[in-house]
C-alpha cells in the first residue's frame, strides 16, 4: 500500500495538484482511512494543502482537517479563498479555530476571524493569550483593506544607542521575538522609528558599533489607515521587501512584508479582470447562489443597453425591409467596433490601475489610440467594402459599410480610452463600469451610422 501511495504524483508539470492525487485523498476520506489521508498529505506545503482543500467537495473539507488532527498545518488556512475560508470557519469548532489563531501571525489570524459572527469571534479571542488577543483586537479595529489590517504586530525594535553586541545578546536571550524576521527597527524613547537595520548588518559589524551608526533611514513608512491598494503600489514601485507601519501618534505599531503585498497585488489584478467581465466578488469555489447573484446585476444592465441598441435598429426598419443585405452586414460593424473598444478599454483600465496613465500622459495616449483607430478602421473598411461589393454586387453598399466601419472604429478607440479616464476622474472604478458603456456606444454608433448612411445614400 505504501508503494502505491508513493507512486501517486502530487504535482503536475505546471506545479498544480494532479487529479489523481486529489481523487486519492477524496477516496481515503470516503473510506474513513485516516492513515492514508495523513500519509498522502504529510509532505504538502501549506499552499498546496490549501489548494487541496479547495478542490475537495464541501463535505470533505472539514473531514480532512478532522482526520489530520494535530498534523494539520494551520498555515494553510490563510491561503484559502475567501468563500472556502468562511465556510470552514463556520463549520469548525471555535476551539479548533482558536488553536489555529494562536499559532499564526497577527495578519493571518485576523484574516481567519474578521468575518465571523461577533459572538464566535469573542469566544475565540477569549481562548487566545492576552498579548496576542490585544494585538488582534487592535488590528480588527482598523478598517478593512487598510495597512492596519494587513500588518504584523510581531517585530523587533530597539533603541538607537544600543550596540551591536547588546542587540545580539537581546536577540539570543529573548523568547518572545517573532519566529522569522529580517530587519530590526530603530526607535527613539517615544517609540517613533528613525530607521532600520538588516540582520546581515548586525552580523557584519563589531560588537561596540551603535545601531545609530549603521541604521538605514526609512524611504517609505505607512500609516495604519493607508489603503492596501496604495500600499501594494508603493511596494511594487519602490521594490520594497518590508516597511514600517505607524499609528496616529507616529508610533511604530507593525510591519508589512512582501509576501502579504504579493497577495494584495494578485487580488487587485484578479478583481480588475473580474470587473471587466461584469463579474463581482466570486471565485471558482463560489456557490451557485453566490455566482448567480454576482453576475446577475451586470447582465441586467447589459439587457437594458441591448434593448436600447435594438430600439436604434427599429428606427430604420423600413430601410432594412427595402434592402435585406443591411440586416446581414450590420452586425459586422457593431461587433468590430465592440472588439476594438474592448481592446483599448482593457489596456486603459489596467494602465489606470497601475497608475501608468495619468493627467501627464493622457493626451498622448488618447492621440495614439485615435491614430490606431483610424488606421485599423481604414484597413478593415477596405477589406469589408471589397467583400460586400463582391458578395452583393453593389459598390455603393461597399462604400457605405466601409465609411461606417471607419467611423465606428474611431469612436470605439475614443470610447475605450475616454470612458475609463472619465469614470476614474469622477472616482468611479473604471474596471466595474467601463465595459457596458463602451459596448453600448459602439453598438449604438455602429448601427446608427451604418443604417443612417444606407437610408440617406442608397434608398
């Protein structure tokens, strides 16, 4: 049996869990085979264990944690998608959650309990040692999506007049220090941070060197209420690996690390992609109800805009009746404009999110997109005009659709860049709202220009 388990591949060539491995774990859970479940998962990294939990059926997730018992790696819980985390937090006993909270850093512990019912949260906090409990309560008092929620309250801070020798002795003899740390913050008597010292500098200087002599001034310090998106941007912009966090009195209260920021950057990017597709806060593990609710709103908005586009078409029903070729060709103009607008919009929204598009270069970018729209419009207008002439034997029809194509491609380019910029100016998330507006503009303009020119020129 042991040989059979060893023959099961855990990871595929892309680094994900293999279907064979997930099925083997699921089979062990179904047959109540605790030994096999533990054997299969004993060497999994916390992130891989989180992936496994997400891929199991809902009924199996708690069962896996129960069967692993004390061998369960609680570090996997903060790696879970939000929906799965909430489901597990509701299903697991509070004493189990409290045990996990005691073993996790502050930021990870906060992630686990922040959305629990107040009564459950209080019961869990009572089971946590007082120092850790006070840190968690302080973190929970900060607004969501802020540096105060993300920061770790476990850090090392020492006075500037300490020597390297005294610092080394302190680090060796103090059992209350964080398990892993890579920098030491230097503070004054009011606990205001004046700089930081990499651990490597401690090792490479003589024992009588003072911390003031080797400290590095802070390039960036965050406030507890700074938004996580702004924090992540500065981490990425200035290549930070960690940074201090201060409160309203400018006292050092926590530290942010790059591993947390990577998650934030990824979450922000995923959110933009989902919003561009008219999808709310959902992921692959979300329930049918959550997924349906997430998508329904924008589908309703799209229905309204589609009805509006259909109304524009109805204005030219007599024209279409006289020339059936118009009904055949008009979707081409609208769809080409819609695709071109979506391309421009996607680039613009991402540039706004990464702050690469601003007032300083907006004019230049708009000019570029206008030129691209005209060039693509002329090229595709020529192709479509010749095709229409060949298909329907009418050079005038070819000229009409070619003209409509140029106009709609230009409008699509302008809408794709101007709508996101305009929404951002009015502090409306362009990732959420741009898509439906750009599609509406290209559909309405495409239909109106094509059918309007046909009614004026051909009939």
